[in-house]
């Protein structure tokens, strides 16, 4: 996009007033989405994002600037403004960039931006009409297919010059069931760091049916009773509780500032001995996977918690500098307008020693949370409140009638200790995570787990 010579000049300009580190992040992103409602294609959106972010540090002071114009003049102007905010010292080191090429561990067969829109529309229609035709009580369906082609280039004062290309594809289907004047909705939204070949592995019709099936369960369900009880949380998106209530508290952005429930607890037991939690950006074609992070560090597999013991945090360069820790390949940003910070990639609880059937059989009177929804979390205290989008009562060791309106209320540090059974059907689900560096794709996941005691909100 921009010559190496100009990048070297821009980096030197950003360091001209005493900075000890500088970085340029450039991106060129094409995003395409198609949505359906009322039995027809309602919207086709094409978005182009292009620009550069420039950062400079002096100690732990960080200054960020951005420009949407990638000319030499605009980049130099942005770098000068960053330098002015850093200090007044004169002089900058010579910088020589050496290109590094990191392995691409996420192969793509069919680049979506090169495929005809008609092909995407046919895929979308398969999902839409599968949901719409699932049952006569399905009154409305909204479906969309999204593909993103995200190209980045990174140059730093340490001499690194590299690039990455990230292609992702995702489908979302929401179905509404109506009965006796009531409406209930079900949603399924799988995705992958792949091209259109994703839909060869994930049948669009099954995606639509799964959303409709959830809506039908809820429209025929009674309300969940409230109280404190054991809860079995199913695999896949059940991992959103760990992601929100515990994962964010293990990001250096919170830990370094003392705003985490886990600050200063490396080497200590923070979870039941059956709990092992991992953040792994190297999973081939994982929705949250990367080849390199947004500072140019190769992706890693980081064991955060091993058999209940806190082993490491997720660390970016700046917060690593504050904490005296090495980066773990977790620096991420939505785009050039956002300064990066430590974020999750694919974060999940690993398989444990318990058989799934034993987990359900162990519950005399409790709740089986088959699917989780959104919620709210205080990252400092870890206190959370999450909706159960599809739940069932468990009585005498058997899953019985469906219930709706359930929520799980607790504290991250407590739920980690109360996970006393961990199953063996690990699966991951896809989402978008929002924080200070914008909205980024992340995977959550876990096997079936049992929480021995948790507050369930209901009626």
C-alpha cells in the first residue's frame, strides 16, 4: 500500500520528540452483507474501510493518531501530531524495516468477494425458507450472510514489517414463533475464518431450522422458577459466561491497571481443579483466529488456567510493559481508528474428566441451560447477569419440560470455584466482542459443565 521507505520516514517522524517505540497499522477492508425478510432480499450492503493508525510510546505514555488518507503528506502530518503530544525532545533513531512473512494457518478456498451475489443469495434463501417452513407457528424470519476481507500491514520502530489477510464468513438467522398473542424468538449465527466453502461444512438449511426450533421450544415453554440451584450449562455458546465474567478480567488491559478481580493472583488457585481455560488464536479457521495479532506478534495458544491454577494473562505490548510481562499475541483492534489492546481470540474451557450423562444424572432439582444469551458484567468485580435463551428443568437426574425467562446471576470468581463437573463435548460458538479497541470476532466455548450452586432468576 505504502512504500517501505515512506513508512521508515513516518516512524522516524513519530519518534522525533523522544518516543521509544512507534508503530504504523494500515488496513484495507471490504465488507459485504445481504439480508432477507418478508420472503425477499431487503438489503445489500458493500462497505470499504481504508486508513492508517499511528502510535508512539514514551515509557508507558501512549499517543495515537489516525488518518483515512494514505499519502506521504497525510501520514507525515499524522505522525507529527503524535510526536508533538509525546514530548519536546529532539532526535530519533534510524529505522530500517525488514519484511517478515508469517505462515498462513487459515486456508481459504473460495474468496467471497469474488463470488457472484446470486450465489450468496441462494445460500441465504436456503436458510431463510428452511426456518420459515419449519412450523406453521413461525411468523417471521430475518436472515443475513456476511463476509469480510480484512487486509492489514504493520510496521514498527523495532524493524518489523509484515502483513496479514483475514477472510471471515458468517450467517445469522432469527426466527419468531407466534401463538396465542405471544411471540418468542430463536437465533443461530455460526461463522468461521473461511470463505464460502464454510457453507459446504455448515448446511444453511440446518442453520435456519436450528433458529426456528429454538423459537418453537420457547413459545411452548412455561416460566422458570427462581431460586438457588445446581445448573448444567451446555457446550458452545454456554462459554459466553466465562468469556464475559472471567475472560475480560484476565486481559492485561484490566489487570495492569488493578481493575481486575484476578490482579496479582498468578500461580494461585482461582477455579475448581477440574477447570482448564485456554485462549488459542491458532485454531485453523477459527472465527477468532489470527496469524498475527494487531501488533505483529504471531498467534499463540495460551493456557490461562490449568487445573484451577492461574497461569498467565492475555497480554499486549503496552500493558506488558506496564506489568513486566511478554506479549502473548492478544493485541487486537477493530480497525485503524482504534488503538489496540489485549483481547481474547478463541477462549474456552477445555474438556474435563466427567461424562456428560453423569452431569445431568447428578442433579435432583435444577436447570439445564441448553443455550445462553447476552447479559451484563462488571469487569472489576466479576458480577454478572446472563439470560438463558433455551432452558429445561432437571428433576431426579432427567431433563424434563422447557422453561423460559431464566437468568443466571453470580460473580465470576465464585462461578469458577463452583464448576464442580466438566464434561467431554467441547464445542465453540461465534460472537462479536466489544471493548475499548472496538468490536472484534471471538469464539467462546466449553463442554457441558455443572455449577453446583448459582442464583437463577425467574418467576
